[in-house]
C-alpha cells in the first residue's frame, strides 16, 4: 500500500510578498507584482519591467556575513526554507535526520554571481575572483545550504529542468516519501536572474515581453500576449508521510496525490505545438493518483503569456480532459508574479495548495482580448470563491521538460 503524503509547511519570498501570508493575501486581491526593473540600468534594454522581490535587504532575513557568501537565488531559498521549516513545527531532536531529505531546484542558479565575478576577472585577472565564486554560482548550493541549516541528512539534490524544475523537485520528493525512502522532504525552487545576462539572454531569443505597460505585459491566454515577464524569488514546501505528521500533531495544508513527468523530445526551446507532452504528463499525474479527469476542478496553468505555450497548453488540457476541459477553471498566476523560471512550479504549488484549502480560485489578471485558440475558463480578472476537491499544477520547461502535480484538499 502506497503511503500518503501531506503538506505541513510553506514558505516563500516572491514579487507579491516576503512571506506566505502576504503572498496569499495579494493573490486573493489580484495584485500585480510586476514593475520597473531596479537591479540593473535598463536604458539600453528593450525590456524595462520584471517581477522583482520588492524592498529586499538580505540582512533583514539572514546573517549579514552568511548572506554575503550566497548568491541572491540561494538567499531567497534560505529565507523561504526557514519560513517553511518553522511553519511545519518539526523538531529535529525527535527526527531521524537520514529520513529527512532536501530537493531544491534552480533553473539556472547563480547567474548574478557569474556575471559579477566575470566582470571582476576581466578587470583584475581571473585568479583574483572571489574564492566563493564556485559555491555561490552552482545550482545545487541552495539545497546544500538548506540541508546544513536544517540538519536534514537524507537525499539532498537539485533537479535542473529549466522552468519545470520546481515541479520536478516537489514531485520527486512526493515519490520519495510515498515509496518509503524518506519521511520528511523539504522541496521547492529558487531563482534570481534579473541581471544583464539574464534579461539580455532571454531578450535575444525573443522570449520576453517588451512593453512598458505593466497591465499589458504578463497576459496569459490574451490574444495580444507576446512574451513572458521575468520574475524572481523562491518557494518551499515541507512534505511528510501522513502518519508521521499526525503523530507529532502537525497542521496539514493539503495532500499531494499524483505526479507526472514527460518530455516533448521536439525542440530546445519551443513546446510541441500539438501539446502532446503536456497531455502525457497531466494524464500520468492523474493515473499516478488513480483519479479520473472529472474529479479535477482547477488547473494552475504554466500559462507563460507566450503564444506557443498558451495555445499548446490549452490543446494539451483538452486532450487530457476531453469534454471536462470546458468545465475546468484554468488560471495563470504568472499574470501576477511574472515567470519565476526554476521557482515557478514551487510558488504555483504553494498557491494551488492554498486555493484548495481556502476554496478560492486565483484569477488570470489583466485579461482583455479573447483568443479563440485559448477558449477555456481562465478565471479572468476576478478570483472566485469555489470549493474544489482536486487541482493540477503544470510546469513546462525549455528542453521539452513537462511536469504536473496533482493536489487534493485536506479533509480529516
């Protein structure tokens, strides 16, 4: 018999807030976290806006000396992990640390550190760069730093699957507990790539929206969409085996019941326009959980606000759900947060969990122009009070990576 896996801790820092409560309050209000970029001079850039973490001073959250030796993405991961760990109420003196694992992902890793240290090397010589350059820039260091902080001595790894990374981290953690390898997993994603190389690189490949109008920038499923908006931040979940959580009297936010992963095997950046890969991973997640499509009421879509993604994901949902697709609510919270790349699946997992708990379906904000290719119920502009038993969250990444998580509302 497969073990049940529940969510007992949440933490996040992102464009909508510095913690879970602030984030969820702003999601429910339909607040847009996208604004003008402050971290770099965008005078010579086509792209002027992004979803930055607002009013961020690392020393307000972390030891100043320790923070100095962490890339911004690791700082975000640590802040979210500390909130989630505290929220869970786990006492490591009562745990077997080898049964507690960490899977925290990044799609890119310490790009800001790579950029700044390269500049230093060019100016001063490459043997004069920081001795912390390597541990600050590698993508697995957020997971490593968190494990050191928490004392989790089980599996500690970093899934790197571009924008599917956060979902894969959570899904692999779910299976680790369900299949008996661990009892507790700290999982999620972090990203911080709003820098010259990050903005320049995505602009060069024509992936980013170039408007300066915040209300018409990240507009998933809108016919006028023409590129995503970069975001940054981190989100972390604490997963536990159900009886383990009950034994220690943990509060339970929700349950994870299914996980599916697939690959388009189609193109390095473009999704398969038929949506076949997305269909496969949603179908796999439902099969993994042993549920029928008709039992799912909401999908937190990948919904990037690019033409190919939104049209392809709509096709995928129709293929996976048949006639039930038109009864589903399918919103994209990237309309509020922007696209957090390797952290996007993690923040969307948090939002989906809270949507089920509170019976509130988030909106796709700033929607104006309907697109006949994207004709599902995208919950336009206003969130809805609605009790839903099960919800999917999709993440699709460059390289053709697809990952879907299936969540269930917690009931005793």
